[in-house]
């Protein structure tokens, strides 16, 4: 083909420009660091005893006198005048036994948990700052009841990342709608990517609970990827123009994770592959009240087994100001079997040793009542019981105690800030170093308080 001098110069110039552009792009690609997800696993402050956590939240306040702290003196004085003249003392209604090789006292209310007494580290000196449900729940979850603060799960995700980039790192199964609602699993001022992912809510049966938009009925995965790449291109350009806006980064991260979740999360949520023996152990499809909470606990095991860092499950109605016996029996029937199955399942799989399980409510209950039938207890923030299992805790032990009647913690006192400090320590984090700068100051889960309760560490 004939080419004059002008055409030759034109074409060669474009060619040299293309070569130069390709060279510059290659240099930029080599100089640009590879993308690391903010949710990728991070180095802990020290060697962790636990790699993951399950929180069994008993909303409403279980009674320590009915569960893990035997009170002979209270039983002797049943019906007598209480501290408050309008109230009378209420003794325990269930039998007690020393369980396991450790001889830990557990009432007959929790026959399934009692089988795992040697794995339980019972904190009977718990106390908190307030005796109303909503602020107490927020305090238990975030370390503050006056301000919106990140939840424990969000702090763990921020400090440690998560093992599986195809799943949420923090999941709240059947979270409450009231008593703070989503504030109990919020990331608050932390970047939005550390927000907990809710699966259903407390009013929705777990078998009907869904995470939205896991399937696209109109586009296959290839077309979805093309569509997402277009949107993410716009997002990344916006992020480049305003690098201080971390919400854009969170949107990018959430879109990518949501796309990957479509492939893996449905399988994690599907219990069809579990054996009949396992389903029966958790009380699932057995026609018993344990079905719903059993599904929560089995999903929690499947999630942490798949690499989720923190899972919370929630039960409600432990708030028996009246009908204490009927109410606590109903809650035990709904939760005890599943909790026992979860502990046994984790242990059988070799996971309990590096999984921290925490059980308890936002406060406890009083040893007295104003009810004439002596069948109820009121809120008690001054002394109550929670327990830890696995994850480097001392199984088969009871630490702390309330007074002889159960009014207040008098020995081995553990404040909620101390509990949080201990949880972080077991997970490999120093609660004084896990900070985030916001509004001109460094914030942490324990504020300026908290001590690691070394007495409960194995």
C-alpha cells in the first residue's frame, strides 16, 4: 500500500505514543500496591487463645438464683421480709446438684448445660451500671448506654479482620427489634464495613429468616459481574477524588462481598446436609420448643466453622417479674438443649478450645418480689451470673459470688468493662491498645476502664 510522508509520520507518531502509554501503564501497575481488604485477617496484639466467638444472649435477665448460684440461706428465708418493706424474699424452686468432676453447682433448670459443667467458667460476681433493659443491653454490647458506640463484634472485626472474605465477619442471628435494635450490632463511628449483618430478627422464625438479594433471578453471575464492574469503576473514581470518605470504601467492599456471598452463604445457611442425629441433638424438627433456638445455635456453629469471626444468637422473654417458674421453665425448654448440643458439637469437632462461647443477659434478678404469690423477681444490675466456655477459659470453675441472699456481687466482682477487656484479651487484643480516633480523641470498647480477669484464664 502506497503511503506518503505525511501519513507515515502520522502513523509512527501514534505508534510511539501507544508504546509510551503502555510503558507508563505498566510502571503504574508495578508501582501500585495490590489491594488488601480492610476485612482481611490482621495480626493480633498477642497470641490469642480464641480465634472466634459466639455470644448466647439471653435478653431480659436470667435469674442467678435459679441457674448457677445456689443460695441455701435465701431458701431458708423464703417468704420473709426483704430489704424493702413492700417485698418478700423468694427462694429457689428447682433442685440443685454438683455436676461433673469439678463439682460445679447447676440447678435442674439447665439439665443439658449441666452435662458440660467441666467446660463452664461461671462468673457469679457480675455487675453493671443500670437496671433498665435498653440501656443495659446497649452497655453489654457496646460498653456505653449514653452514646452510640461500636459493638463488641464490630471491634473484633476491626481489630482482627475475618478469615473468610466470602462471608460476613460479624453476624447477629435473630437480633432484637426493641431495646436498642440495630445499635446492638452497629459499627457506630468505625468504618461502615465493620457493621454486623443481621439474619432475620427476634420476631421472625429462623427457618424463615433471609439475607436479602442473595439471588438474582434476572442476571447470571457473569452478567452480574459485568454490571458490578461498571458500578465499581464509578465508585473507585469517586473514592480516588475524596480519599477521606471511608463510606465509599465501605460501599465498594460491601458490593464485592455481597457478590461473593451469593456463591457461599446459601450453602452455610442450608441445614439439609446435617445428619438427623445432629438435628435431633439441637432440637430441630423434633416438635419441641427448642427448634427455633436450636437452628440459631447450629447456624452459629456452621458460620464460625466457615470462617466468620463473631456470631451472636438471641433469645428473649427472660424478664419474669411475675410467673417466674412458668417463664424460666419455658425459656430453659427453648434454649438449654441447643446450648448443650452446641458445646458438645464444638468439643467433638475440636473447636471449643479456640472458640470463646459467652452466655448471659444484660443483668440479673432480685431475690425478692412484691407479688403476693411470691412468683417473680425484678431487675438486678448489682449482682448476677454469666458464663464463659472454651477459648482459653478455666472450665469447671466458679469465680465470684453475690451475698448470701443474692442482692449484690461481693466477691470476685466483674464489671461489664472487665468482661469486655477479658474477651478482647482471649481473642488476642489488648483493650487499651485497640483504639480508633474519632472526633479528636481515641476511643476504645472499654473507654478508660476495664481489667483483664486473669483469675478465669486457663
